[in-house]
C-alpha cells in the first residue's frame, strides 16, 4: 500500500476502516473466552478520550495527569497493604515486569531470577533483554511454586524471586508468605497483573479458600508488585502499574532529559500514554471497592456456571478455580482450539497439563457461555 498524494475523503477512509474492523473480533460479540483484556467500562473510555493528549514522558506539561498517576499508585498501594508505595503506571504487565527485573538486577550483585514454571512469558523476555540467569522452580499439586524446591535454589547469586498471584494459565496464587520467609533479603516481586484486581475483592467478600494466603505488601518480604488496570481493572489499554515498597524506583532508571520539562526521565518508555492513567483513576474512584466486588462476584458466578455446563458435557476441571479462570483436561487442546476458531469461538489452551482454558472476563455472559458450550459439545 502507498500513501496517496492527495488524501482521501473521510468517508472513503471510513469505508476502508470498516473493512478492517470487520476482521476484528470484538469482545461484545460474545465469542472471546481466552483473553485477559475486556471491553473497557463506558466511563473509562470517555475519560481516556478526554485526557488522551497529555504525554507523561514530559510531565511538566501535564501536572494534573502526573498527579492522577500518583493517586492511582497510592490507591493501589492502600488496596495492597502499603499506602506509601511508590511507582508508576506503565504500558502493562510486561513493561512492569521488565522494569522490576531491571531494578532488582541494578540493586543486586547477582544475576539469577528464580520463578515458578507457571510464570508469564514476559519474565522470560526480560531475562533475555537484561542478560539475567533463569532459575525455574517446579509446582506443587495445586499448581503453586514448590517451596521445598525453591529453598534449594536460593543462593548468593540470586537477584530476585518472582511469585505470581493469579497465574496466567490457571489463576493459581503462589504461597507468597512462605516464599518471603525463605527469601532472606533477596528482592521478592509479585506479579499480580491479572489477580491484583480480583484477589483483594474476593478476600473482601470472603470468597477465597485456603489455597490463597496473603500475597501483597502485608507480607513483609514483598518488595514490589505489578497489577494491570487494563485487565480486571476494567480500564482502557495500556495501563499496568508497578509498585515498590522501598527506594523510589524512579532513581534506578533515571537519565538526563535536557530538552524536556523535567530534568530526568525515569521510565523505559519515552512518550507515555496518559489517557489510560486518567481512565484508571476515574474508574477506581467511580466504582469504588463495592463496584469492583460486584464485578468480581459476577465474573465468579459466570465461572461457576461455565464449569457446570462443561462438566455436563463430560469435561473435568484441572483444578477448582481460585479466580475467574478455569481449565479443563483434554488430550488435544490445540485441535479443539482450531476447530472452535473455525466456528468463530476463541478459547485458549494450557500445555502442561494439556487443557482447554477459559477466562471469564466482564464481557462473558451466561448467554454467550451457552452458545459457546453448544458448539464445543459438537467439536469434542
Ligand atoms: C500474570 C501475568 N503477568 C504479566 C502479563 C503481561 O501483561 P501485558 O500483556 O499487559 O504486558 C500477563 C498477561 O496476561 C499475565 O497474565
């Protein structure tokens, strides 16, 4: 394709856009069951548009949005047991994990990153980028980091340990308190990119079981946490938050930025989206804890319903869901996934154990579950 010498009329461009739009699968179609993102709340979208032009990479021009960023971090710090947490709003869990890992490496003489095998692949990406040494740890029968194996792997070369509060594939929560007890001063980072907007509300409603222990800053050894408003925070993309307990993370990445309004730049990205920051701020203020409890309760109800419907067609769960994510044993998940795509349904898979995976996000309803299950019944 070439750019025209003389531009097209908007109506002609709109026709082109419609062609592209038709190829996308919208969350509202009721056909997406494998995504950790969702259609944002209407109000989040409206606020995003209103604040989209400020660039947080040049904060002197958007002092208001910068202040909202600090408010988002302190609201989340408060929710996660440490209201004096510092940090920033980045593009998502990947950037937050890369940044946390850079900071841990910067503050340590070691290069080893110890993590459960269930860790999100963004950690492996960061290991490549940062030249760190991967130390994977196996899982216990509840798909949580095996602490006996962990203990044998911590040594003086460890720069950090990563625990996950809401694993991507199964939604398991690592035993963060036990991990913290073993960490002995090694930086402990908790990846709650998905779980961070679910677990606090499950706890508030008394909906967790004994597979979920304390996982946030209430555990003394937790040094940093990442959590994404653009997943279960119901906010707009791109928004992922990185929170630190000690030592402002701004100092670790700082470089001079002489032509901008602040003397130093502190984040991996230069120009930074701020519509999503305002959107996360506004939605947290608007929904409050009660609003998020309602959302999580609805998603958990639909997860239970999905579980029941799939058991009716002969599938069995890999584990009882902890969060709004559930997987079912199947010897050939890839084949089933492909067949479902050919019928217009987007489900996901787990490799180990082989399983079909479903994320029950806010856009998933009982009606859409019924339609998907009917198709899945024919496919399997
Ligand atoms: C636990 C966890 N961490 C990190 C990420 C990466 O987040 P993002 O895709 O927003 O960069 C994900 C994505 O699903 C995740 O589930």
